[in-house]
C-alpha cells in the first residue's frame, strides 16, 4: 500500500439498488391519453410504466396466474379492463393497483380484442369463439351478443360518432363487418383484403375509414356508400395504420399537409407516410440499419408490430419485433426515447461514461443496448451481424469494444451528448470472437481471443480519437491484427491485460491459463491446477497476482513470478463464470452458473457474503470506477445494479449500539429512582424479557411489593400486558423465576375477564406452555411442603421423647 494512502475498508455486503427486468413480452401496448404512462403486457402481468423515468410503477397481476390475452384502457384513462385465458374479465383501479370487479366473459374461448367507445361507458370484446359481446361498464351488464364473424375476432372498433351506434369488426375471413347496435344486426360487409386486417382508423369527418392488412395494402373506404375509394399498395405486411392530425405542421418532413395522410408500420421496420388521395408514399423514415428490400420476405427483428399516436405529447410510438418500444417526434420522425422491453439472455455488461452514467449490454442479439441509468432510455447500436458475445471498456469510460459470433470486433465511442458511434472494425478470426480486452493505460490496443484458439493483438491508430471528436466518421475504419498466436488447444474463454499493459493472460477450456508478454505474445508461463475449463482470468490491480475461475467451482490466485498457486477459494457449487477485484485488490467478487455472487476477502480466504438475486447463470459482472456499485447480467434476462452498503450498515449498527447504550442508561436511572412503571414500559419496548424480570423482582423486593406490582401491571397498555404475559411463559420454565411469573399471571387472571384474555395475541400457545410447567411447580411445592411437615413431625417427636426421658430421670 502506498505511504499516506487511506486504509482499505473491506466490503461486507451489497444490496440491490435497481433491476432492469423484462417488462414487455409482446402483444399490443397502450399509452394513457396524457402520454405519461405506458401499459405493457408481460405474461401473467400487465406492467404500468412511467414514461419519464422508465420505472414500472405498478404490476397488475392475474390472481389465477393465467396469461393476459387482451386489455384496454378507457379513453378517459380511468378504467382498465383485462381478459385472461381463464375467460374472466377484470376491471382495475390501475393507479391503486386494485381489482374493483371480476366477471365471466361469457365467451367460449379467450378474448382476443377489446375496445371502449368514446364515452368510456361501452366495452366491446371480440373472442376467439367468433362472437362479439358489448358491455355497459357503468350498469355492469352485457348489452349485445353479436354473432356472424368467422374465426377469431382480432379487431373491434366503435365508430367515433357515438350517435351512429355502430361497431366495426374484422375476423379470420378478412372482411370488415359493420354492426348496428340498435338492431344488433350486421348491416354491411366490406370486402377487399385477402389477408388478416390489422387496424381500422377513422378520419375526422366520420365518413372515411382506413384499413391496413398483412396483404401489403391499405384501403380507404367511403362509409356513406360503404365502398372502397382506393387501394394503396404499400409493399410490406402492415401491422398498423395511423392517421396524422390534420392541424399538424409536417413541413420538416418535406410534405405540404393537405388532405388525408396516414402513417404505416410493418415488416420493413420503417415508418412511412402516405397521401390517401394520391396513394403516394410522401416520406420514409431513415433507419440506422439496412432496411428489408421489397423482394425479401418477411418479418425480421427490425419489423414493427404496433404503432400508435400520442397526441398530447406530439409523438408517435412504435413497437419492434425485438420488443423495443420507440417514441418519435411526430413532426420530424426523430427519435425521442426508446425502451427495451425484453433483453433475452444477457451475455455481458459494462459501466460506461465518465461518471458511469450508462451501461452497455450484450444480449442474445447482434445489436448492443446502451441504457442511460437516470431515464432508462435505451440506444440500440447496430453494426454486428450475429450475436454479440463479449464487451470491454477503456479506462476513461468513453470508448469500448465488442466482439461477436460474426468473427469480428468493433470499437465504439460515446460522445458528450451520450450518442455512440462505431469507429473501427477488426476482422480476421475464423470463428466467433468470444472474449475481448482493452488496453489499460491508454486507448492504444485491444486483444481478442476466439474459438479458433488464437490470440490477436490489434493496435488502434491515434487518428481514431481525433476523428471521433470531430464526428467525421462516415464508416468504421478497418483494423489489421499486429500479432496472431496459437494460444491453447481448446476454446479460449477469457483474456485479460495487466494494469501496466505489459502482460496478457488467457484462460481456456483446456483447463490451463497462460501468461504472455505484450505486444509480441511470447509465452512466459502456464498455470496448471484447475480440474475443468477456465472461464475467467483477471489481473490484480495492486499485486503481481492473477485470479482464475473455473467450471470446477473454485477461484485460484497465482503468483506471476513462479506460476505457483497461492490461494484457492472454494464455496461455489457450480461453475464460476466471472471474477473481479474490488476494495483495491484486497477482495474478490465472483459470479456462478447457479445465479449466486460471492464476496471473498483474500487475506483470510473467507467468503464474507453470498448474494442471491438471479435465477440463472450470471455471465456479466463489472464494478464502477468509484468501486461502490456493481452491475450483474444473467441468462434470466435481468440486469441488476448492486450498491455497496458496508458504510451504511456500519453506521446503522453504530447508531443502534449508541441508542442501546442510551436506553440501558435510562433504564438504570429509572430503576434507581424507583420509577417502575416507566422502567417496565421501556424494557418491554426494547423487547428484553430478562430486563422486565429484573424490574418485576425489584418491585417485589419493596415493602407491599405484591400490591405495587399489581398497580404497575394494571396501568400497562393491552399490547404491553400481552408482552409481559409472553415473557412470563419464558420465566415460568425456570424454577428460579417461576414466582415472578406466577405473580404476574395471578394479577392478570384476577383483574382481566376471560373474554378480554381471549383477545390477547398468542393466548392459546401461552396457556398451553404455562400449564405443564405450572403443574410441575405445584408438585414441587407440594413435595417441599410434605418434606417440611415431615421434618416438623420428626422434630416434635424428638422433642417429646427427650422430654419424657428427662421426666423419668427426675429432671
């Protein structure tokens, strides 16, 4: 340790400060009218998210643990209704997370679609049983049962003009049915689509309807003549069509707003704006990835599955096939905010940014996700073409590297605004690049290792940093490997660079770790001793020591000079996947395939704490620069942020001790001053049976002790009497204290009515415990009384015999 440096305080515990969990697993989402809350289905739950913070404020869950098949929020944001596979409809006060009403859906199969009318009083449910039911949610009864649809009714919409009393629906026969709610009859069938209809949208005039379908067309219908005005070929499977507000300013999109315009979202993954009058596409949203060509089929991870307008916030929201929810400015189609609803298996995670304000995450996807921790805003980083396997960050925290199954790695840089650019790309491995490590001192090189068993060192040109600052990069610079070395006989799972950039360590499936000089990759030594493959290698930040973790469940520390094993940490029951040094190199944190984290103190070889917050393999583990936060990522789709709570717990413990000392002193003073009632109350509040017993004994020692005890006990509150009774049960088990217990019991039985005693908490178990010991005490007292009477009898007899003897002797 450096002279004058502060002593290292060992960590004793981490607590979960936040979890980034899956909150949306597919299906329709809905945004409240004020644009503040988003409703996202997630299996058996419906999550209510605060859009401003990204926090899930409520998780509405079905009691029957059945999946939610559909839900709808009323236009006035007051009523939420959910339908489940159990064929029940539930009405919720969603702000309080309370179910206010449950009723049978009367459908023979689950409800597939729901909608409210514009007054929020009528609810329509379209079922998988080909029927539509309409419910009066105020008077709570079913008003209509509409039959005649074919197959699943997947779209239901009320006409916005409530005076018309019309319902529009679409089912598996690709026709639009118009229902007159006065007569409960289907009054028209609009036939034009030849695949599933995905949305129905009404124009402001109430006489124009736009329908979208998976048959790659949108249709404009005249509701007066009930005939198709126009068929618009959009050349992609359309999941939603949304009408643009007529009073909006869309000049920035290069279009003069006249007539009817609508936005489509579909399989190509980009929003497109169409003129309903000319059937022309007037604007296509630019996307950061290669859009799907028209000849290619069909849905992919970029495809849009949902789209809706948020007029209050002047936004349009889209949902992608990868469960990302994106909010755009409606007038420019510029991205405002993005949420990742589901992360799949999380393979690696790193803190990023000068103050560790972000985390970058590798999920089971070619795209990287960058989360801003303050707002949950998620950037999606496109570049890799196959699953990203590993990440590492340079010392300053602004540049980072990623490696993937596509046999390449990429260098990225985050600017001050939080935007990320890809600076460079390296290709050269013959298999997926499973592990990567950045230089530790300067942003000068990276080391990659692959399933092809080779190690490659790649130098980074200085021009990369200056280019990034000037934001002139149009395409990533292609890098060439300086050194390539055959490292191991099997897959290399981990690589690490020493703090001084002079050494490289690798860990392999062949059970060995190796030490190499940098940058020429000449072999310096081999670490052998693990019984199974090595998952992770890490250099100590302060000592000439290497840490390795293995599938044999152990963590080992090795000396770099003689390659000997210095210490072995045993405690994990499964593979140890990741290790990091914390507390300035004096402690280790390890994560296992059993979902557990373990904190080890190196000096004592002791496992200080085991942390359990994951349900599957913990692949990612990283500490921030301040060494007071840790982030973990697991196969259970959860990213967990942990806070070092050692100082907090120490302060709490210290405060408790000080408070205890103060109360002990106060108790001692009260006893000294013979303020027994206060002393009893304080001892009871501290939950100290022995101290209460001491007070009772002190009272009984006084003259008129029994009366004094009776007065004090009767002045206690009911909850305090309950506590004293509970303590008496314990005292009664010991013959030394049974007199005090019986004295208390006698007072309570004498002055409390049986009805009152029956109201006491735990009275049944108290009586059951008191009876056998009380009987034993009585038997003991009985035997004692017999023995004392026998002694008295013997003494009397002895006295009598002596007296008669003296009489005989004439004395």
